[in-house]
C-alpha cells in the first residue's frame, strides 16, 4: 500500500532540476447568477489536510457546503482510507456511514505530490490507480460532478525544451517530462473517456501552479537575482486561497464534459517585467500578446472565461 501525500503541487523547486461589450456583460452576469444559486452540496475532498486541501475545505465550508475530508496521511480526517483500494474508495463515495448517506460531488486532490519523492514507478502507480479508483467509484455511485487536481507540469515543466509560445495555455498538446506529469496527462485523457461513457458527467481538471501559503511570500524577493531559479514553471504560483476559489467555482460549472484549466495567480513571483524575463530566458519563443508589467506567463484566460475565476490574493 502506498501512502497518499496530500500536499499536491506544493513541491520544492529543486525537484525539477533533475467586459466591456453588452454580450460579454450578460454572459458574466449569468455565470455569477448560476454560481450564487448553486445548492448546498455534500462534497468529498480527498487530500483535504494538505496545503491546498486545507484551504479548499475551509473555503467550501465557508460557502455553506458540507465537506467530508478523506485523507490517508492526516491525524484526524473525517475518513481515512487507501484510495489505491477500489473497494474502500467505492464504499467511501456511496455511503460513508449513517451521517453521510450520499455524496453530491468529489474533489480529488490526494496524490504523491511531485517527482522525486518516491521511485518513479511508485509515484506513477500510486497516482494513476488512486485517480482511476476515484473516477470509477464516482461513476458507480452516480456522482456527476468531479473536480480534480491536474498540474502545470503537463505543460512541459521544467521547460528545458522551450514552450511553443508565451504565455502558455491549454491549446497545445501536453508535454509531460516526468513520470509524475505523465500520470497527470493520462488522468486528463482518462477523464475525457469517462465523460464519453457518461454524457451527463462534468469533470474539471485544474492545472494548478506551485501552491503557496502567505508565509511563503517572504521568499519571493530572493528570486530576483537569478531568473533561472524559477524559470522551471515560468515564474508562476498560486495562492492556496485562490486555488480553493478555483475549486469552488469549478464545482459550480455545470456543462457536461471534460475541461482542463490552468490555475495560477495573475502575476509572477518576480519584480522584473514579464516581457523582459521572456526575452532573456526564452529568446526566440513567440510572445502572442502584449504583456502586462508582471502578467503571468501561465495563461488563466480559460479559467476566467469558463469558471469566472479571478485571483484575489497575491504577494505584491
């Protein structure tokens, strides 16, 4: 049995050295109305005791959802199971006990959170089996809303091979460069097939950037001296509280099918301009838009459009 580590995407950087027009206004208003009318849900959150998971659980509860924290590593989860065991996973998502007679939605965050923590085969086996079990058990339980943590790593991190263009987005084919990111890519492929099998299913994969707690911001000024220190993920980050916002808004998204969205903050970890970073570190890579002074190079345009996601927290 492998342990599921909950601190998804809170990896150490060293591990990678191996509306203005009327129609738009109406659309935005409609999305806001739909989100505000999302009914109280009972949500199972796997890995709810990790860095991102804690923020997700707190945010969902603050918005009047009932949360069951399923976690193998925490001291006091609501339920402790081994997600690599399909029987345990199915039981958890069908009828946990007398208190929880149904689950309305699943947020799957639990995983070995980065390459280099365990052997490559162990990381791949643990993560892909656990995710399959969650997807399959949710389908068997009749749950039609699944949000799970994919990863920015599928975009080609650590970008030893330069990206095809900047800012990167969801439009170019995945470029996994590790067993960890390969598993994440296959999870996205698997989700698309689950949605094909069940046309009423809504699955949203969130390609989270490097998850940051507010106390971590003190480290950011130290990155300025050497742009190469954070080149591995295009100087991106995601405040855990904004990551939680993205999860909540993904749960409110109700169009059947599978979608993936990059989730990052709107800026970078650097004091230098994004344009100067791109020119110095990735010369010759096309920049497809005029960049704001510190605009993220991990495009969040799709998350803004589909989920009404908008970062609220940052280090500046």
